[in-house]
C-alpha cells in the first residue's frame, strides 16, 4: 500500500510535514536563533548560493523570515526528529499565475552534508508543490560546479534545461556558470506511476 | 583496458565497491552506492583521468556507465 505524504497547511497558515528523518515546518520569527542568523553570515554556507555573507543581525533575519507568506512563498526549516534546532532550510517561491515554483535547499549544518538531506526533503516537498500548491513545474538553479546538487537534481528527475555561462560572480571574483534544472508535473507523475 | 572498462573501474572506486558490482546499465539513481558524494568523486576521477576539467555540458551528461565511458573514449 502506498502512503502519500501528509501536509498540514492552509493558504496563509504555517506548513508542517514529516519525512523519515525530518520535521519540515514553516519558520517563524522565533526561529531566528544564533544558529540560523549564523548561516547568513557564514561564507561557506552562503557559498552554496554563491552569495556574499549578509552580516545580518537577529532583527534582519526575522525580517527575512517574515517575507514568506506561506501562501506562495515558503521558508521551511529542516529539523531532525527530536531536535529543536534546524539543520537548514528549504525555500519555495511560487508564481501561481504560471503554476511555476522555484526551490532552493540550504544546509547550514555541515555535519549533514553528504547525507542525502536535499534528496529526501526536496523529493518529499515535490508532493506538496505538485499537489496542494497546484504547480505544474518546479525549477531550481545551481550556481557553479556544485556536483552534489547536480546529482540531487538529476536523481529526482529534474532535467538540465540550460547552462548560463558566467552568470554570477563568485566570492573570489571569478564568473560562475548557473545550471538551470526543471521538472514538469507530468514527468514527476510518470516517475511515480512506474514505482 | 577500453573506455568502458576504465569507466567501470573509476565508478567502482568512487562508489566503494568492486567493478563486478557496477551494472552494465548502471544509471544515476539506480545503482547502489551512487549518491551525491560518490558522484562528486566520480566526476573528479574522470577529470583526473582526462587531465582536464570537464565542460559544464559534460558534467551534466554523466548519468550512466555508458555516458562516463563516452567521455573517456
């Protein structure tokens, strides 16, 4: 018997769901802890997004969390079961008129790198994106030769739709390619019909 | 050792298994041991073998044993 993932959510309200290893839920201002703020100020973590450190205070981090309305924008913390602090976050930015959602995964706690967290979280959230959220395409951008991220996208069935040469600037000032990955709902449904 | 055999050996080393455990139709997402970190090891091993960095289009093409072998041919 196939058990579909469950998502506690109504438009505009906090989202909550669980995978085998993690609780995934909407972050609130109370989640702007030193750990969370530290990720935005860590060059290694921000390097995942090819972004400079933000030098944020707690107030600025709270302001960032507050930008997500849990209607078309979601900023979801990834919490290992039984732990009160997240190890990273998963962001969904939906364009309802286009039925298109852009996703991003950031793992702030480096001890969880290489443990297939994005694979588990993003794979789970695709059920929400193509289901309750009503999207017809999901996409993501990988900045630079982030080989594990390329693997994670390919493993979930995303296709590389293009490579933008020298699209962004790295922290070292060098130009970096951007890999565009996309997954259509029809493709995702076909994959799940076969399993 | 031909390109296919070399690719199989590099894959086995990257995935931490024997070459015999690499399926003839080994594909990303369907080969035991092929995870995000072993994929990174595989790409780096191919580049070391080739003596150059792979182009972005080549990086995203590495989805199977056959694809890895084509890069080495």
